[in-house]
């Protein structure tokens, strides 16, 4: 039983290290006209949203950027909840030999 727990701990440690590395990765996506640019890290968290000034005035632009970030975070949270529904505690017990 302890051997499996040790293996699980090692896997968790490796996963945390991998996530740390992925968080350092930066990528950008651009609209075809290059008027909107989204920068995100390797764990799909939005770092920045750039909207070209010609698309809207500054007050609308700032609110839109804020709303887009909030919506993205909410979608990520909801996805995590759905994924956790599929994770069964019995599977974890089986991995630990219980």
C-alpha cells in the first residue's frame, strides 16, 4: 500500500513541476485583421488582451477586456467542476490499494 502511495506522491510532484513549467510558457493569438491579440500562458490563463483603439473608445475597451477575462476564468472554473465530477474517489482508493 505504501509503495502505491509513494508512487502517487511522485506523480503528483511531477505534475506540479510540469504545471509550474507550463505556467512560464507564453503564447499569443491574433484575429485575422490583427486588431485583437490575446496572450496566455501554458495553463490557458489569459495574461493580457489587446484591442486596437480603432475598434472602440477607451472606456468601452477597458470594460470589454475586464469582462473577457472574467468570462474566461468562469469558463475554466466550470470546466474544472465538470472534470471533477468524472473523477471518482473509488478510482483513487483503487490506486492506493484500498
